C-alpha cells in the first residue's frame, strides 16, 4: 500500500510541475535534448596524453606485479 501512495504522490508531483511550467510560461529544460559538446584544441590533446599516460601506468603496474616473487 505504501508503494501505491508513493507512485500516486510522484504522479501528483509530476502533474503539478507540468502545470506550474505551463502557468508560468517557463521552458522545461528536462524536455530539451542535450547534445555533447565537441572537444577541441588543447583539451583534445590533453585527453590523448592522459590516455597514453594511463596505458603506460597500467603496463608498468603489470610489469611490477610480474616481477614480484
């Protein structure tokens, strides 16, 4: 019975929010799809160096564990 109360309250809150958006003439940002930003310039280079660094560190850790007796 508690789950029924929770779902009805959630539905009421959703309806109240939709009504509030319509009454106030606001933009509901939850309904607008978000596009990923394109990574450009030095940030793109930094991410590539970070990937290379991670690969090197993983290789060194594997070598370290391999040499432990």
